[in-house]
C-alpha cells in the first residue's frame, strides 16, 4: 500500500527557541485509519498544522498525495479536510450555508447532491436551515466534520473529534469514520480517548516531546507490548515462593496470599500457560479461592511507552 502522506525530517522551532517537532519521519498509508497518540504538549496539533499548512515548517518536507505542502500548497490543501479541536465557525450562519461556503473556498463547483449526502451521513439534514448557534455541542462538532468533507478530500484529519461529546454520539462518529474509510478516505485521528484508537485504528503512532517514538500496526503492538496478568488468591498464605514454581514468571504478594503470573504472547498461548499454571498449583496441593485475569489495554501500553521517555 502506497503512502498518501510522507513526512521527512520535519522540525518546527518557535520564536524563543522552543522546538515542538524534532526531526519527525512518518508515512501514512492510503486508505488507513491512523491514530496519533501523545500526552498534552507532545506535538500532535503542531504536526497536524504543519501538514495542513497552518504551521510554518522550520525544516524538512511534507507531501500530501505527492504534492509538497509548501511548494504546491493549493494542490496539497485540496486533498485535505481538517476537523480542529476548537469550534471555529460563524455561529450565526445556517448549517447549509456554512458547508456550501467551505466547498467554495477550495474552488469546487457547486454539488448540492454531495453536500446533502454529507449532512444526511452526519444526521444533520433536518438541521440544514438552523443557525449553528441553535445546535447542541455535539451537533456543532458534526458541522465541523461536514465542513471538512464539503470539498471531497482524500485525507481527513480529526483532531480530538469526540472531545466533550456523549458516549452515544461518540459511537455514531466512530461508525461514520469507518464508512469514510470504506469510501477510500484516509483518516488521521488524534485523541485522548485511547479506547477510540483501540476501537478504530489500523496503525498507532505515539509522539512524545516532539518525536515519534513508535509506529506499529495495532494488532502487532498489542501482541508485542501487551501482557496478561493472572492473580490467584490463595486459601492459606504461603511462607515463601514454593521451589516448584521457580520456573514460572510468578511473584508472591507480601502477605503470601496472592500469586501473580505474568504472561506475554498471543491469547491462545496465554490461555494455555494459565491453564498449565492452575494444574501445577493443584498438583502441588496449593488451594486457591479466586482467579482474576487482566489483559493489557492500549492505554496500559501507551502509559508504559510514554513513561519510559520521561
């Protein structure tokens, strides 16, 4: 699969010497959903701004569908739709008028059929004649997405798209993103809701302190860095770790009442190891009361990765 966005050696230094991006190299594949994760101040929004032509690049190159975002700004920007974090639109303009205007900004010929479909997909059609100020917060955010899609971009940036919206609306927006991907739109998503990335993304990128510290397919990332912990609560405390368990990746709590087995690998391998461990306990006459299994989430992995760079 070819790259639709290619970022090479990207640096951004602001007045005063603050370096927000430090030599970022990143390729986004055509048609994928790419989630960019990072703590506040990591450089996510600066990176998006550089690609979209909103932030002046200090050093490096960025191309969007083969067009240099500096040397061929208009062509590059036509390929991109951007949904910003902030609700930046005229509150006293009607929904239809604002998306029609957005399409015109990119010198696109009028296409009422396309605009109607965008509004219907976002459950905004019945609000087309409402002023934006009359809409709920969630509906206003949908209008931002409609504006970004009005000129039929091939690349869509969603910068914290579900910040401040309720769970039901968030799920609706996830479904909309999947439909866009099915139509061939490449989605780049930044989010604080890590379950959002875990739910939707094909690949995950982690940025911290202006540097990309990891890019990996989601499934491979979960397999490589994820782990499963099985906590076994015993009926009676152990004085120390039984020598029969010395070959297992297991620890004993200070009170001798909980054995914790830590496993890495695929689910099937973990399940087999867990079953073998329980059989081993039975064979050694170690009685237990409860078993609790916890598999790493993407959030666990993210916290671990960012913690290592502190």
